[in-house]
C-alpha cells in the first residue's frame, strides 16, 4: 500500500483519524512549556490537524511550520487558527521538503511511515535540522507490525536507527501520555551530531 496524499486526504475526509487526540499531546505540551526562546524555528512534519502547531502559535512561537501530505488536514488547522500564516502550512511530501529548523516535533508521523522508509526519515531529518538542532517528541513502543499505520517499534530499533546521526539525550517511557497510550509511548529528545 502506497501512503500518498490521496490516501491521507481520504482518511481525513472519512473521519478515519484514530491517531488524532483532538488536543496537544501532554508530553509535547510539557516540553514546549519549558522552552523560553519564542524565536525558535519549529517544524511539525506529518502534522495532521496539528494541535501542537496550534498550541505553539497560541504560546507565542510564530516561527512554526507544518508539512503534511493532506491539504484537508492543513485547512482544518487554518480554520481553527485563522491568523496562522498560510505560507507556514506546507502541503508537500516530507522527503522532498527542505528547510533548516532548530526543533522538529515528532508526533505520530514516524509511526505512520512504512517501516522501510525509516532510514530515509532519519537521514532526511538530519538535513532539516540546524547544527545542534533537536528532534523531540514521541515514538510508539509496541511490537513492530506488518500492517499499519501505525507501525510499532522498540528502543533497540530506534537506538540503532538514530544513533549514527543523533546524540540520543532521552528515550524513555513517557510518564504523562494520554490514558489510551499509557506505556506505549517513548519520549525522545535527540540532538543532531
């Protein structure tokens, strides 16, 4: 199955969005709440309805960009936050998108990609981050499935994938996940090498 822009638009059109929490994920909110520099340039790839981008914007982070395959998802965010700049809502393939960011927020994007794309994700993520840029967010911690999305993964797999390009500062079971994801999420904080 090819996960194209048509596939994702159809999922949003059908309301088949089980990954959408309808609010910012608590572990990501806690991370953002401790950031003092509102000038940071932040990317949220595969952001979907992007409650994280909305929260960033409302907290004064105006340098926030969302890249998503689905135009419907981006339009949803624009309807909820009319003053969010359209130029920062990018309908594109993550793997073709270029830019330089201080922080990339990972929230259910990695797990939505076919597992064979994971090495390309890591390599491309590295190109999107400025020197010492950070990849922060959540990865699912349950056995890798052949059918998805979402696809699972493990600490050992993630360490093997990311450690060549990132200093893994934190990768531990999230203690403040929503109830449905309790003990199934790893909070990550990685710095580009």
